[in-house]
């Protein structure tokens, strides 16, 4: 089974690696995530060299079908965050 890295485990790792208290490492992670969140909400991109880029993708309104009634509906336009891995990450995954 593959490992899942969550915020608590990341905070524990950072605390051990940089000799911080777990609370301090959680505050650093929260601050970084808040900054990333705000950047994406403002329409910007978050780019980590060697890891990848997060950006906002827009999806236009489009027709759909209500599965319960089979009636045509219009699905509203929306935005979502997308991740594009860097070449270094792709290469590491495909060794």
C-alpha cells in the first residue's frame, strides 16, 4: 500500500529536521498553504521548480443532462485548481 503524507506527518518531519516544535512547524505549513490559497484565489500561479505548478483552470458553462429526470440542463461555468508536474517529478516517477 502506498504512503499518504498528511499535514501532521509533514509537520512532524519538519520539526525533527529543523529542530522546531511541532506547533511551530504547523504554523509554517499553515502560513505557506494560506499564501498558496490566496495566490490561486487571486488568479495567480504557484510554481515550485523541480516539483510542479498549481494554476487555476476555467471551465465554460456547458450543456448536460439531469440523470434523475433526463431533462437537459446547463452546467454553470466553474474554476478549479490544476496541478502540472515538473519534468524532474515526471522523470522520478517513471524510473
